[in-house]
């Protein structure tokens, strides 16, 4: 089976960012399937060039068509970038031969239009994967405010749900939203982690030496530094902890410069800001942590999410400081793998850090329970097998022939 994935924010294993799709794609390739990815030309984290226009990595063919590329400069430029990729990915997809399945993933939603159009013209099944509830999240966080644009985005979202031969969600919290807007059938292929990537990461001592972290209780956060991530709450907690803990924030995003200024204003000299690193380096980095932080703004919408980083932290065998409520809290509490902190509460986050610092044996046990739990329930090879089964069943049904 030849699977065509349209994904502007695709990140390969040797690049910074979420690599769910490369991990799944290379497992599909190992199982004997052909996978072609049409990806954006710049990293969604750094806005820097992401790779060659054509490459093959781990048996996965990656195409990066030319176009206007921008993620962080302004809302207008980002929208132009999305439309540009929608058009360029459509052309690249049409030129790709003998496609058996077209897989579009959102956000951004525009690229899913390209996937739908390619699928219909090639008379192939169209799979719509929902990674975030866009435009719902954009409205909730205040990024999208124009009423006309909101209505148009909501119409397009529903249009694509109703035209998809299969809608795949990566969190159980998304099911009600998508079904209410016409999605059917809907299948859950949850976020997760390739546990094998973390099994030979070492003890993190090299990373600690490199960054002067010896003897410190280290809290590590990895990922985007954006509006949704509420890292200001983490900085307030760090400022209150001073010599008790050192926070290392690894990543990039449009809010990072402001966060650096905020940390200086708070006198939080126990905070280190580091640039994003490729996924290949994440296991070694997390090995240096005493605890790992996952945090989002206290919005009702974010209770529906399964953040990738939480599964990485658990695979790394580290206790999770979870400042996110909802379905991901259910996972961490079922595994007994960390401490839940009410979102937006910096004082409660301080106390959670102190609790882990004062009981290192229980912190270590949390980490080991978390690793065992994700190995059993959220391991990437299991998800790749599930995805193949869904694709093969869809292909056997002859979906895409008449829509």
C-alpha cells in the first residue's frame, strides 16, 4: 500500500519538534508499505529551513515543495503560508503516482483541503487525522477573533469531517467534538511514544556536566514556548523556589523572548532557556531530569488533549509534574506516574516540586510506573499496527470511489 501524508508541520527524527508522524511512517515502511510525506519547508518551532526538497529517511520519502513559509512572524503571514502550502502540496500530491491512501492531518486545516482534493481526484480513500481541535482551540486562546473568519473556519471543519472516509483522533477527548460536527466513522489512535528510543539513554550525567546542573534538583520542560503553554506560571513557581530547584526550558516559540525578560524581572536566575533539539537527543536530555513539566493554560478546551511530551516523559522514566486537567490527567493518575497541579496555580506547582524533591524514592517509583504503563498502553509500534489495520480495512471497502 502506498500512503500519501500531507503535513506542513512534519518533523523528521533528526529535527526538533513532534515526530509522531515520522515514527509512525518509518514503522509503516518497515512493515512493507510505501510512505510519501509532503511537508513544509521550514520548522514550525524555529522558522528555519527544515530539510532538502526531496529526501528519503528511514525508508520514508519526504517532499518539501517550494512556497511561502512562515510560522511565527504574524497572523497574516502565517495564513498566507498555510494557503501557499495547501496549493503546493496539492500539486506535489497530484504528481505522486499510484497512491492507495491519502492522509491529511490538522492543524493547520488548509492542508486537509489539499488531502481531500487529491484523494477525490485519485479516487483513493481520504483519512482526516485530528491532532488539535482547530478552529476551536484558536478561538478559545484568543488567536482567532474575527466572527466571519470563525464561521468560515467552522464551516470548513465540518465540510471536511463529513467528506472524510475515516476520521482519526489522537485523544479520546476529541470524540464528542468531531462527531457533533458530522465525523463518521471515528477511530482513536492515541498519541504515544516509541519506548525503545528511551531505553539506552544513560543517566543524563553528560548533559548535567555540559550545562552546570550537577547537584541540582532539575525540572525539565520540552516543547513550544507559545501562548497556550502558560510558561509564565512555571516561571513564577521557579522564582519562589530559588535554590530548591532549577528549571530548564528547552524549545522555541513566539513567546520565548518575552519569557526570558519575565524570568529576569522575577529574579528567577534558577531558570535556564535552551534551544530546541532533535527528537533523537530528547532521551538523553530527559535522562538528566529529576522531574518533567507538562503545562497548558487553564482553559476548558485543553482538558481534551493528549500532549505528546507527557508520553515522552513517562517513557524516560521521570515523574510528571502535570499542570493540565482532563483526559491526560486520567492517564497519569492511572499510571501513578506523577503529580497533578491545578492549571494556573504557581503555588501548587511549587509544592509539587518540593514533594518530589523531598521524596526521591517515590519520585523514582513514579517514573518507573510511568514507563511500564506507556510500554503497555501507548507504545508507538502498537499504534502503527492499529493504523495499518484501519487503512487496510478502508482500502478493502473501496472508500473514495464515489465521493
